[in-house]
C-alpha cells in the first residue's frame, strides 16, 4: 500500500518512545505529523518526512487519529484540554503510562468532548516498536480499535484488545511488570548469593535459564489453573515445606553477608498461610494472603 493510501497520524510527545512511535508510522508510509513541547526533538523525524506542527491545535487538525505519549496523564491533560473543542470527532490513542483510574477518567473526559478513546500500553522498549512480535495492550471502544487496528499494528504486530474498560490495559501492564520486577530482583539476589563465593553471575545463568524454563514456567501455569479452579491441593510442593525453605534462605543470605529483604515477604506470606492451617496446600494458595492483606 502506498503512502497516499495510508491514514494520516499525529504523534504528540517526542520522548524516546514517542520518537519510536512516529518513526514506525513513517516507516510504514503513514503521513505523520509530530508535536513536542521542545521542538528540536522532532528534527530527525522531520528529516525522514514528518511534518512538525507549529502548535497543538495544528497537530490535532492534521489527523483524525491522534496518538499521545507523554510523561503522565497530568501532562496529557495540560496539552489537550486547551484544544478540547478541536478534538471532537477525533480518535485519541493514549499510550501514556498511568494507573487504571487515570485511563478511566481520561475516557470519561473524551466522551465529554465528543472524541473516541483508546488507552494503550507498549510492552517493550523503544527499539522494538514496530516489530511483528511487539506486544501492545488496548482498552476502550472496541469499534474504535477495530476501525484502526491495521494502523495500530504498525506499532507492534501483536496488538491485543482487552475490553471496553479503558483501565484494563494499565492493569495488564502492571501485572506483567510485577512479574518482571520480582523475577529480575530475585535473579539479582541469586547472583549476589553465589557472588559471595566469587562465582560470576554468568556461571549461574545457564542453570537459572533452565530452572525458569522447566520448573518456574510450568509452576506458574499450574498455579493459574489452580487459582481459576479455586482448588489448591497438592502432594508435591506444599506451603509447609516451602515455609521451612524460606527460613533457611534468609539464614543463608544473612550468613553470606547479603540482604535478605527480598525473601522476607515471601517467608511472611508462607507463615501466614501455615498459621491459617493451610500448610498442606500448594504454593498457588498464597494468592489468598495477597487477596486478603488484613
């Protein structure tokens, strides 16, 4: 498809991610208008064929599809509120990071000004924007998503619509980020632990990779099934056994001179489950402690 047949797109916000988004649209042949508070950030994009808008109003007027990627929702409103009337009939695709309530409030605001709204999350780093495997989550109007799905797939081939709730994409984002942060920091704890005996991280890495692939991933899959079924019976790895293991983990960490802090909450979760009489349950049952913090 030639550039003349591609839908025009406006990108507001030219941080590292915004530049990557605009670049992906340009590479796919979409006429692309860009705007940023600091105009110089768009120079490279202009050289590639983007049109630099002189104002937010000009940027909004240039395209029916307006993609926003700024630092937070407060910044988004500071930019778009003054041109609210001009957004009537437009589609706002907000790829700004926030919490679910931010997205829901933004969706309500766009309904008030007569615009359509999608809230999205880019589950990758800027260099991976535009790749076929790149994952993006969207929540909001299904009709709007379907109407612009082909254009949005330019940003990542794995673009997934999650539902009408504008806040659902943010919730998925934080769910996966939690897995990233906890897994990475636990790996760092492991590297620190073996490092106390001058074992390089690279020596543990192949075993860590195999452990994650063949033990942790299947455990997560089994836990999801148990949680959905609400049944936590097991004869393999019980809460009680792991509670004893976590006590030892903290002792060995302290003995080796590293901080045990990452492991303490897990120990406490297990201890609570044991105290509640569920020591024979599977590890997946810890979700009951997480769900009921009191």
